[in-house]
């Protein structure tokens, strides 16, 4: 992958150690066909070795965002509601003044604004590249969201707190993002980050390799965030490692931190990330082998199937697993941006379009497995056989 080299996003070093190669397939749906997971020899940071093209990712989030689908007309999903409540409580405990002027970068449909509002914060503005997310935030929650990113929007005044919840892991040039945040902070302002915790990937009960997704290209640990912000002269005021359940079968771990201006610090090598990522890869391979056993039986039977789900989970099974040999007649996905597209020349349909089909349905998701089964049986009342991988 010599044409896809990326220097370390934190220290800039060109030397890296290969850990794993992740395949996705179609660039019509996903921002990348593939990437290698690597760690920096100098600072120990883990990241995806991709071509440095933030414009490509920004366009993807503007045109193919899945985040407007994460909840319902009544608000965010139960998992997101719990996560936003956790973040809001963290900011209160960390001493953020409730009169603070807050900007959330990558706010999606404004769920965090609701949680902050319930705690007494009343000066909130959102920024997101997706026009649909911005419209939903305004219509459902009355949250003001500017469409764009920090490079394209000029603010009339500065902010006391800039929030990046589940954002930093998506960004190609993280130093540019931090510099943009610093420009819009008031003196004494603070930056908040919420990221998946790479030191805990091995403890996640998720599908194999799901943390190496089509969108997550940086794998932060507490130490790597310390290195990043130390280079910018920021000190961690408060932090928290946490675990949340997406559903009864799936647990995720995250790291929240609040940063204030301090002094610049030298890089100290992250000694945890490489070993933790290697253990995560080992456990993912074990889980992937079990899934392949199920898929092999489907392939050997010659049965036509419908596959529900077209995210990272399915992309990996098609590109690097046995699913590409199965007789798939259709894919199904509730994300309207995927509907009408094709994977392996097979159409992606909205759920309503399979109401007359009676082939078995393979549920290709761990996080949403129970929700998909409920949709098939309780909402759509379909009698099709359901094949589960978990």
C-alpha cells in the first residue's frame, strides 16, 4: 500500500509497524476500499494508514451520514441517550460553568444538546457537515446547527468550551482540527474529547474488527491524547474511562477528557496501545473463525439468502470472508443513503422492498441484531427464517 502512506497523525514520524489489514470493498458506499492498521514506532499511536484526504471524508459525512438514523422521532437511541447523559454529567462534575458558551463539533442530530439543556446549560451551538442532521436537530429539538466544518465556517464570537464527542477518531489531520478549535476559544477556554478507548478494544463484546471501521481511522489511548494535547500546550483537567452497553449483548468502552491551556510537553511513548490492539486482533480472529463456520454451512447448502446490514461488518465478510461465495439475492439496510446502491453488483433495498420475499434473512450485525430481529418479526411480520451470527 505504498500509495496510501500516512505519517503518524500525532508526532509525524514516518516509521510504523503493521498490525492488520482491513478490507471493505466498494468505495461507492464507504470512504475507503481498505487500509492497514499500524502503530507509530516513535510515539506508539495506533492509526489507519490511509491516504490523507479529509475532503473525501467530509463529503462522505455530508452525503452519506448514518447518524440521522441513530434514533427515532422521539429523540436519540437509548444507547446515545445514556452516553450523552454521561458526557453532560462529566462536564458538570468537571466544573464547566452552566453559562458557558458551548460549540459541539460534529453534533449529528443534537442529542447531546438535549442532555446539556437538562443540566442547565443554555448557550449551545452545533456544527455538522450533514444538512439532514442539522434539519432534524432544529425541527425536533430546537437546536441551532450550522452546516459545515471548522475550516469552512467563520464564527462571529468565540466559545468557552468546544466539544468533540465521537469525532476525533474520524479525522485525518488532527493537528489542524485542534488548531481550529484553539482559534475559536476564549482565553481560558476548554476542549472536551470523547473517543473510543483503544486500550479497552480487547474488552469490547462487539463483532470482530468492528473498531477498525470504515470511519474510525485513529485509535486513541489516554496516553496518546496526552501526547497530542501536550504538543498544543494543553493539560488534562479531568478525565474518565467508562463502559456502556449498546444493547444486552454489546458493550463498548470510551474515554472522556477535558483540557485547559497549560504548557507544551514532550512526547512520551505510548506503551499500551500496540499490545492492546494485538490482543484485540487475536480475539477478533477467534470470533471471525466461528462466524465463518456458520457462513460456510450457508454456502455449502446453496440456499439463496437476503443479508440485512451493509456496514463495516458486512463489508469485511464480503471482502475477506466467505460471504462473497453465498447466493445473496439482496441486501437490506435502513440507511436511506445506502438504498439504491449495490454491493458486489447486488442491490441494497429498503426493508419494505423485501416484504414479498421468503428467502432466509442473514442478520449481519451484532450491535443491532436484536433490533433487526424485532423489525422482521414484530413490525414487518415476516415469516422468513432468520440466521443469526451471534
